[in-house]
C-alpha cells in the first residue's frame, strides 16, 4: 500500500475517533479497515483492538434514485467494502468482457439465511478478549453494522472444536445404561460459551436468528464401541430402546435450551453420519447409514418430536448434514419414503468433498424433491490435509473460495450457507484432536486483539444484502470469466454479487429490462456487490 494511502487511512481513523470517543460500541456509520500484512504473498487482515476496529454502515445508503447503482467492492490489494455510485446508460460502450441479462421473469428459490456456528472454540476465543471486544465480535457477525447473520448452528454436546469430548449423559468409568436419562445435564460449556453468546446475538441481531442444533455423538453408553469417537453406531435397531433413548436425549436438549430462553428453528439428525465409518477420523462422530436414518426418523425420532410439540410446523428437521457428493443417495433413500418424508423439511450438506462431484447434484436433488429446502450447513478453509497452513492470515484465495462456493450453491437452489467456527486462535483451535482449520475471525494468542480475515468480507458481500426472503433471479450469459448470482430482495432491490478470480480486470455489461444497460469494470481478484432499485 502506498504511504499516502496509509496516511489517509490513519487520518480517517484519527478523525472518526475524535468525533465519537467511545468508538467501538457507539458507531452508526462505518469505520475503515486498519490493515496488517502477515505475509507478503497474501492480502491483509483488518485489526480490531482496544483502539481501532472497522465496521460497516448501519445503513447501506443504497441510492434509490432511478437508474443509480450502488457498488461495494473488496479486493486483494487495497479495498474492503469500498462504496461508489454509478448510473445506467443506454449507450453501449463495451465490446469485450462479459455481458449478462437479468431476467426478472424467471425466479428460483427463496433465501432462508446465512450464519455461523456457536462452537465451544468460538466461545473460548471470544472469551479471551476484554468485554467490549468480545461483544464486538458478536456485533461483527449479527448486528446491522456487521454481517447481519440470520442463522446459527449450535452443537448438541461437544465437537472436535471443544477442549474435551463430552455428551450430556456420561456415566464416567462405570459405563452402564441410563434409559431414563437420570444423569442428563447440560455441560459447563453450554453455560460458559454457547448460551451467553447466543443470547447476546439474539439481543443485538439485525434479523431474528434461526437457530439449528446438530449432534456429533450420542452418549458413549448408547454406542456399540462405548466411545464418543471412533467406529461406533447406536446399539440395536432404529425402533429399539437405544435409538428411542437417543431421541429423548435430543428432545431433552431442546427443552433445556428452552428453559434458558433459547428456541430452535431446526435440527439436523446427525453431523456427518459417514464419519463414523472412516477409521482415520479421530473426532466425535456416530455412524448412520441413510437407511438407518430413514428408519430412525419414522420409527422413533419423528413421532417423538411430534408428540413433544416439536412437529414439522415448529422445528425443521434436516437430513444428511454430510458431504455434497452423497446428497442424491440420501435424498432418494429418505425422501422417497412416505413414512419418513412427512417429518422432514430440508437437506443439509457440507463442502469438504466438493471437488469430487459437480454442484449439479444439488440441482438434480432439488428437481426430484422440490418441497425440501437445501442448506449448506458447514464449510471452512484449511481443513484439506494438503493445506499445511491451517490459519492463513490475510489469505485472499480463501475469500475467493468462500465466494465461489456460495455462488455455486446459490445458483443451484441452495437457500442458505452456514460457516463453521466464528472465532479461532492463530493455530486454528482449540480442538481436542488437533483438527485445526481457519476462520473469518482469528483472536490473537493473548486476547489483546482480533483479525478480520478476507473471508469475513467475502461473506459480507452476500450476507449484508441478500436478506432472508430474497428470491434468486435468472441470469443469461455467454461467458464464465466472472462468477455471479442475482437476487431480488423483499423490498424489491436487485442484488448482484460478482466474483473475479482472474488477475486482470474484466468488463461487465448488465442488461436489465427495467433500466437498460450498465457497464462496469470488475477489478482483478475482487468481489463486488451491485445493488439497485
Ligand atoms: C491497535 O492496532 C493499531 C494498528 O496496528 C495500533 O496502532 C495500536 O497501537 C493498537 N492499539 C492497542 C491498544 O494495542
Ligand atoms: C428515497 O429515499 C429517501 C430517503 O430515504 C426517501 O425519502 C424517498 O421517499 C425515497 N424515494 C423513493 C422513490 O423510494
Ligand atoms: C419479461 O416479461 C415481459 C412481459 O411479460 C417482457 O416484455 C420481457 O421481454 C420479458 N423479459 C425477459 C428478459 O424475458
Ligand atoms: C425409570 O423410571 C421409571 C418410571 O419413573 C422407574 O419405574 C424405573 O425404576 C426407572 N429406572 C431406572 C433404571 O432408574
Ligand atoms: C439482552 O437484553 C436484555 C434487555 O435489554 C438485557 O436485560 C440482557 O442482559 C441482555 N442480554 C445479553 C446477553 O446481552
Ligand atoms: C403430530 O401430532 C398431531 C397431534 O398431536 C397429529 O394430529 C399429527 O397427525 C401428527 N403428525 C404426524 C406426522 O405424525
């Protein structure tokens, strides 16, 4: 960055600090990024500490003047959410690049929301910050000046992103059955990390938060191998006492959170049910085949949920919650079955094996089962074993891979995208089996500051504008130099998110039958959101 630019940023910060002394908590208009480079090959992070922290505007200041487009741009080299205004012109000045036509006559799925997960690691890292900075992380994700998340995933019990394996009904060294769940109780982690952050998020969020719960493993005594991890599954048959007790266990969790004032919108039946069949995996898991999940739903879980007041009108039950390549198989087995499908609302899928199948499987599944929503329920960078750098501070490639995946999913009938940990340490944990990964927010080792990664801004290009209830619009184009997706929001704004993964800029020409033609240069390695009324 040229020194003059650095100077300008410093002056802007100084000036904004003077006009509102209590800068972090009381802002209404955005604050600029204070950049730091950790690695010359990479882009930069934005610093948040006791004196500086950037934020977006509470109000996007989208121009509602006819034929005016408001653009927000972030790129590898200098910009984070740079705002500018432009105008439609009916003169055709462009004869190269990419031309698109927005077709408002053809609409697709409706957006449910975007969000992240309230893992223990998220709570532990946020807990290292002083109160004001800790609150600020939740503002960064949920408030009108942050990402405006409208969804949150809450693990039922522990995950690998905890400091120990646990469930809510562990019997210690004396393993025996507890079919009455007499020993059931929430863990210290629920009270220390999950519940307080969920409540704060609910208090300050821009949208109401749709929470969904996901279990990683039943209590060890319910499983064939007597462990929370490893190659184990639930003992007996899906209509047997162990499955029945497990369904009651999940309902008890929902009730305990209700007592804390937290109500769930949805639940997945099992996080990554295939993991319990893979010897290499060391973390909390529970094997379940699609046939077992189907039978569990109609024999036990579905009827119990319904009888307990968590029927389909109250709680959206999601199947699979595992890798995208498995989606057709799982949907066929469960959603073709009339006994099971009446309890199900949607299908959750994860991104970790995306390179192994085309995203077309998601559209195919939608066309076969159009009444079930599709939700991307987990994704993170740094999880691939070939990625030696787990946390990669300032890495722009990872911002691009988030944007690319979100665009792909949204263009194939997916109604939302949920990130994994909301805050990790510089190693990518804590994680009790050292399965470290990256996160859009990294908290420094000593808790004196945190870093907003390029991935954070990548998410913002979608989450701040594609409100819940937005409907996808058709785009016609001849080329694929750029990746993009278009929506119409409930109050009739058109939102186009464009990703340029090329080094060089690509001219984009938009035909909108409402307004005419708009031409704009999309900078190399940039993500841009274009909004117009
Ligand atoms: C916060 O970070 C900025 C930018 O790195 C630095 O100038 C400032 O001294 C830091 N403030 C504190 C209290 O550490
Ligand atoms: C445009 O926005 C301004 C300020 O928010 C408002 O007063 C005006 O009514 C809006 N105009 C239209 C056409 O929506
Ligand atoms: C959309 O429909 C309108 C009226 O039905 C038509 O005039 C217009 O050409 C259509 N637009 C596109 C892009 O198909
Ligand atoms: C479970 O509860 C039932 C009914 O309350 C009771 O009769 C039974 O003794 C309990 N079993 C155990 C093992 O505690
Ligand atoms: C949420 O807001 C209520 C009412 O303003 C307040 O009493 C409560 O302490 C807040 N809770 C959290 C976790 O911020
Ligand atoms: C759920 O329970 C209600 C009554 O409590 C019943 O009318 C309904 O048929 C049940 N639904 C299913 C799918 O079993």
